[in-house]
């Protein structure tokens, strides 16, 4: 009774980027991951000061 979810279609550019990212060194992957976490935390703290 499993339901199959529709997966979003990927553009050829996205596929190429993922193929390239697979072969990055582990330290670079870790650095990019921690940078992503920091950016996400920063965006969660951000407040809108004008409307």
C-alpha cells in the first residue's frame, strides 16, 4: 500500500552539477555543508525591518 510520489524533473544543468559535486573531496563537502548550515541559521534569525 505504498504511494508513489512524483519526483521533480531535473534540468541537465542540475544533473551535471550533482555529478560534479559527487567527486568533490570530503573536506570540501564538509566545508560547503557547514556553510549551508550557517547561512540557514542566519536566515532564520533575520528580521524584516521594512514593508
